């Protein structure tokens, strides 16, 4: 699992204060710091590079417009995640469920290895997109953004127990979708 490390919260708070004081380049530093991880989360939630770019950009615009409402007792990236997740949920609500997925990474092996990796990526993306938005969000934040249960709870404004419960249910559902757990169990009962 790839872990995402963030700069210190005090640096973020200083940049927020500078932005609120009219130093727009300070907000640009926040965008630079978080745009890649936000895009990755959006890509996993939406399964489409163009939609992910749009959602990420829209989330940063909304964050800038609402910066005065930021509560410094929270982490900036958790607040930003909440805005991004809401953007992604809006995109998912407005799109057709059959929209195709884009590949999000190029392979680096033989053509056969690349084809297998692409097929695996497509299967995972299709399975992720079949999850409810609540389940998809916790899976993406935990496994693709490397967030702890506490960080996910803070970002989504839900109890940590709810995060764990949703993650457990989401993993079970992914197992069913990717490995056919239910179908195998039914076949064995016959």
C-alpha cells in the first residue's frame, strides 16, 4: 500500500491565514501540496480521468471560496477531502451508471504483464464503481489515499466505528464482486 504523507498541520494553517489575508499565492501552495492526492482520490471514486480533474479543480475552487468558513481546529486536508468527496458524489449522482472507465496508470513490464495489469485495474475500478458512494469513499480513502480510520472519520464527519463498519462491508462486497464469493458458496451448496 502506498502511504501518503502530509506536511505539518501548522504549515497548512499558516497558509490558510495568509490566503485569508489576501495572499493568493499561499492558497496556490496548498493546491500544489494536495492536488495530486486529491486527484488520485477523485480518480478512484469516479473512474474517469476527465471527471476526476474537473472534480478536483471544482473542489479547490469551492475551498478557496469558502476558506473563511474553515475551522482551524480541524486539519486542512480533512476539510479539503470532505469538499472533494462531495464533489465526486455530485458527479456520480449526475452521470449515467454505464459511463466507461479510463485507465489511470501506464504499465511498465512486458505487453502481457501490461495487459494483465490493465485488466486487473479495470476489474477493480468496475467493482469500486458498483459500490455505494459511502462504501466507495471509505475504500478509496483507506486503500488508495492511505488514510487512517481516524483521518477518514474526520474527513467524512462520521464516527470511527462507522468508518470501520463501512470498510468491512465494502471489503465484503468487493470480494463478492471480484472473486464471486456468493456464487461459489451457492454452487457448493447444490
